[in-house]
């Protein structure tokens, strides 16, 4: 017979793994658009810094996540739910489903980090309407499909564009602090099941 103490080790492991699996399932993700390449257009070569459709195809987007556009004022960020607007590469601000995130910059090349919360489920479209649509036609455009995930945190439970709520909001600040890759959650669930079986034997 093994000593009692050794039987408690897998139990502790099971609890630790349950906690980490639960943590992985309750976080929102920040997606840096284009990864380290950012959101840039080179007017000399007429190309985008990344293939944004390919980049988007590799991610899972959920309500409450953020898109982070690391860019400068030579590009714009237009968000739309309107496929016509997206296909035309031209922002129509009279359309209530279209939002311009970085208007008001007068100088070229000003560094910007544009933060866009995902607040509506389903297809969301993004493009840069700078250079009269040329940027958008040459790769500065992508579509994402936003899934329900955990649903919106209370601080984002309002129509876009996101407006900072008055005062501190603890409900928002806690869930976004840790963003482990989603694949960890699956691994952990399998480990938990394995450990559960192991502890029952
Ligand atoms: C654009 O591409 C050209 C040719 O590769 C390069 O020389 C230039 O530095 C690039 N411009 C920017 C702003 O990255
Ligand atoms: C997408 O993910 C796969 C597998 O993780 C990786 O091999 C590929 O390079 C990724 N593509 C992009 C555009 O990030
Ligand atoms: C999409 O935009 C076009 C052009 O601005 C407009 O005519 C149309 O009504 C919009 N569609 C929706 C569903 O808002
Ligand atoms: C498409 O964009 C052009 C400008 O690039 C604009 O004049 C036209 O009204 C737009 N059409 C729609 C349907 O939004
Ligand atoms: C735009 O307004 C119409 C009519 O008021 C509404 O049905 C639609 O959901 C709105 N779209 C967005 C994205 O807010
Ligand atoms: C921004 O655009 C201006 C005007 O087209 C150009 O001179 C400048 O090189 C661009 N800067 C960057 C960082 O792309
Ligand atoms: C850049 O690409 C767009 C769309 O593909 C094209 O209309 C435009 O003429 C190109 N501009 C240059 C300078 O090559
Ligand atoms: C991005 O890559 C896809 C293939 O993965 C290709 O069809 C598409 O034309 C590319 N987009 C750009 C802007 O290069
Ligand atoms: C995600 O982006 C939001 C908005 O900028 C920020 O408040 C939050 O700290 C970011 N979370 C992480 C894990 O970087």
C-alpha cells in the first residue's frame, strides 16, 4: 500500500488543472492585426504589410475581444457591418453600421494604436479608405466572423463605437488580464479527464 500522502498529489493536480482550464475559458483575447507587421500600406510598392485575410483566417474572434491596429495616420481603420460599404472600399458615415476610428489626424505618418472592441456577433469588415480606396483594393481589407464566446462584458454592452464608461469598471479589468492561447484549454481539459480517471482507479 502506498502512503496516504501520495494519493493526495493527483487530487491537488486535478484541482490545479480544473482551475487553469476554467481560467482559459473565461478570458478575452487581444488580436494584434497583422501580427508584428501591423496595419501598414507601402505606397511605393502598392502592397500591404501583411496578408490580412490570411492573418484573420488563423484566429478565433469572440464578443468582447479587441482588435489592436498598430499603424500610423497614413492608413485609416473603417469598421462596417455593411457588405456594400466594404466592397466599395469607401466609408459612408451616414450608414449607422459604419464607423471611422481614426479621423482627425492632419499630419502624415503619425504613430497610432487603434483599439477596436468586438461588440456585434457575425460578419464584421475592416478596411483602410486612405488613398481613395487604393489601399483597400490592394490588400488593406479583411473580414472576420465574430462568435458569441463568453458574450460581452458589462463594460462593452453598448452599441459601437465603444465609449469609455465613466468611473472604474472592475468587471472588465479582471477578465482581460491573462490571455493564454486557446489550444491550452483543450490540452488542459484532456489532462483533467486523464487525471480524473487516474484518481478514480
Ligand atoms: C516601401 O517599399 C520600398 C521598396 O521595398 C522601401 O524602400 C520603402 O522603405 C518602403 N516604405 C515604407 C514606408 O516602408
Ligand atoms: C496559421 O497557423 C498555422 C498553424 O499554426 C501556421 O503554420 C501558419 O503559419 C499560420 N499562418 C499565418 C498567416 O499566421
Ligand atoms: C449599406 O450601405 C449602402 C450604401 O451606403 C446603403 O444603401 C444600404 O442601405 C446599407 N445597408 C444596410 C443593411 O444598412
Ligand atoms: C462608392 O464609393 C464612391 C467613392 O469612392 C462613392 O462616390 C459612392 O457613393 C459609393 N457607393 C456606395 C454604394 O456607397
Ligand atoms: C442600423 O439601423 C437600423 C434601423 O434603425 C437597425 O435595424 C440596424 O440594426 C442598425 N444597424 C447597426 C449595425 O446598428
Ligand atoms: C506617409 O505618407 C506620406 C505621403 O504620402 C509619405 O510621404 C510618407 O513616407 C508616409 N509615411 C510612412 C511611414 O509610410
Ligand atoms: C495600386 O493597386 C491598385 C489596385 O490594385 C491600382 O488601381 C493602382 O493603379 C495601383 N497603383 C500603383 C501606383 O501601382
Ligand atoms: C492573401 O493570400 C490569399 C491566399 O492565401 C490570396 O488569395 C490573396 O490574394 C492574398 N491577398 C493579398 C492582398 O495578397
Ligand atoms: C487588451 O486591450 C485592452 C484595450 O486596449 C486593454 O485594456 C487590455 O489591457 C488588453 N489586454 C491585454 C491582455 O493585453
